[in-house]
């Protein structure tokens, strides 16, 4: 079994990187203080955000190595693994904001944290900051750092969590900007998504495997499901699932006009196991059953 270094507590991670622990549930870690170390797989049992301000190749995701540009953020949810094992040594650089889920207990952020979908993006889908955005991120980190240096009192948790939420909200805004500024790249992915669906429905796969899932489409396009979902939503106004259903309905309309095929045959070709499921799906979307739609449009 391949070795994975697992960090359960904030203190463990601070010790690993030669940083002082100012609070048991949160830390801003200066990675440059860490000793040079071998490449290894690392798992974090807490939220981890890497902020890279210099070019470096010390973060690896899967079998790929990424040289991050100045001002880049990478997000990991608890339980995620990053890196790969190897004999090469490297000097860690940058800053890590790490906070344990227990810090959020009893706060509104505990309920909202799952809405920040970028925690499930892959490292290759990192957030690349403009100069002004980089300054905003640094300012947020400084506010958290200042609060960590203050003696813990009844206001500490509220102020720290509020600043984390502010930080995350800014990151959401910056990701929205990134989706827009990379519009040409995104449109290319949308075109590939449409081609993927066309090829899928024109093959034997619907009869064999049913409808294409969002995870399947994301994997075929080499994207994480969350990043893929957010990208398609920004480009089309529809979730990937809604877009798949839209394509399915458009294809169903075309096939229904082929009177040499029964409605049951059309349903099977599209990936429905039972014709009645196709009937319900079609009527819910169009307002008519497939048979009623065929009759109305052929007369």
C-alpha cells in the first residue's frame, strides 16, 4: 500500500512545517519555514487553502506537476489527498490557511461551507489571481493572522469565522471572474460537451449504460465534477444535468417523427429501461406524451 502522510490536527501540520500553534483549530502556515522534504502524498483532515505567490513546482496532483504562477489559490476539503511519493527533495513555499471543521460548529458558515464548490475542484483548476485580487487575499489573511495573535476571548471565534467567510466569498467572486475571462476556453469545453453528448446518444451506450451521468461527462473532459458543473452553469444557465435532459428532449423530438419506430423503441434507444418512464419524462417537460406529440405534429 502506498504511504500517505495524514494530518488529523492543526498542531500536527504546524509541527510538520516548523510553525507555532496559536489556535488549536486554525492556522496560517508559513511553508517556507518547513525543512526541505521528499515528495509525498499528504491527506488533511481539515480545510486547506494553499496560497502561492511565487513560481514553484512543489505541489503535485495525481501524476501531474504544476508550476503555479504568482498569486494562485488551491482548495482542499477535509479528507482530500494531494501530491505523489518520490525521492526528489523540494523546499515548500507559500502560505496555507488551514482550519478544522470543528471551528465552524454552531456558526452559519458550518451550513454554508458546502456551497463553496471550489473545495472539490482539482488542483489543475486552481484560482489564478490578478494583482488587485492578490492584495485582497493578503489583506484577508492579515486580518485572520492579527486575530490569531490576540488573546483568545469570547469574540475570537466569531471574528475569525467571519473573516474566513469573507475570504471565501472573495474567492467565489474571483472564480466567477475567472470563468468570464477564460470565456474562449470555456466555450471550447461547452462545444466538447455537446459533441460528447451527440456521440454518446448516437452510439449503443444509452441501451447499454442508460443516460450519461455528470461524473462521466466531467471525466471524459478531464475536469472535476464540481468545476465542470459550475462552468456549464455559468455558460448556459443550466446545470449539466439540465443540459443533458435538454439534449435528450431535443433528440427525443427528432426520433418521435420516425413513424417506423414505436414509442417503446424510441424510449429504449434513448436509454430508458421502461417506456412509461419515457412517457412521464416527456410529458413533464413538453406537456404532452410522446404519442400525443407525434400525432399533433404529423397532422
